[in-house]
C-alpha cells in the first residue's frame, strides 16, 4: 500500500489556502445565524457582531451545528441532522528512543488497528517515522496513538500522562516494545468523529432534498459524505458546484 502527502505535511494545504488573496479567513468567531434575503441571497450573523451578505452558503460544519443553523429553514432537516452521533477522540504523538526500538519488527510496517472486540483503549497506532519520510528523525521514532469510540467516555477521565501510559501499555502488548516514550503530546477532540451508521446515506439524501427549497444553501464535510480528506474534498467540490449553478441561474 502506498501513501501520499505534501513534502512538508498537510499544513502545506492550509498555508496555500490562507495565502490566496481571494480567500478571506476569519478565526476565533463562528456563525450565529443564517437568514434569507429577499433577493435569494443570505445574511450570515457572526458571534463577533459582523453581518456578511453571501450569494450562497456552504455549511462545512458538524451536523449538530448545521442543525441549529438550518432549523429556521427546515425543522425536519434539523431534526434529522440531530440524529448523527459523534465519538470523542484523542491522539497522542509519542517519541521512542530510536536506538531502543530498532529490533521491534512490528515497526517496519506503517501502523496497526485494534478492533473494538479486543476491549483496548488503543484504537490505532500510526508509525509516523516509517510512514512519512519528512518525519524521520535520527534520534527518535515517532508514533501517533488514537483512542476513543462512540459511547465510551474513559478518555475523558484520564489525564494526559495516564492516557499515554495506558496507550503505551496496549502498544507494548501488541508489538513487544518495552521502552517508555521519551516525550509525548496529547490532543483531544471532543465529539469530533461522526458515526456514519446504517441509514445515514438515506437520511442525508432526505435532508438535501428538503433544502432544495432554499437554493444556494448546501452541506459539505465529514458529517455527510464520509471521513477522510479525499471524501471531504469531493463533498466540498459537489457543494461548490451546486452553489455556482444557483448563482449562475440567478444572474442569468
């Protein structure tokens, strides 16, 4: 299996977009309400008090956020969006002394997945230094641990040090690595991963059909069309094309 990314990592994409003079990025604020205008456009009211007029709106936000923004447009669509469940997750990037793990055969791969039937806290481990050349370090071998499943709350009750200790213990059982991490960094993502369960596609189709009564109002992102960068890019492109079609017809 082969993997692809930018030479300097995914931050390359963010830096490229933020440097584009056609794109305005506003941080540390969020959209409070979206309201229709008489000409078919929309007003966006943000929490910093600014009001923006838009030809079209793509809601690339979690389903629970989109539900409240579209509730004035469709109570039924909002209720269906509210049915999407989310899992809270955490990741921990740890640095193992390279000299101490050179004989661990499992680390010649790119990672491992742990099924929920194993009842382990560790859900996945990505061997960053083996998977991505730009993360190779002569002194340390970097591993990213992932944990958190829907309906589980154990990670919320563990401090960073205790969380890393538990994840390392699972890693040791799986691979035989017995040296503790020299450094670690934990990142927590509350209610971050949407669960695309049985019936999800049909639900999203109904929501989008309902929103067709409001041209130029679209949904995009992981909560609707699948996890991962590729799925989100396709979802965003689909939403943008639908909005461009509406704008073209309106100005036509």
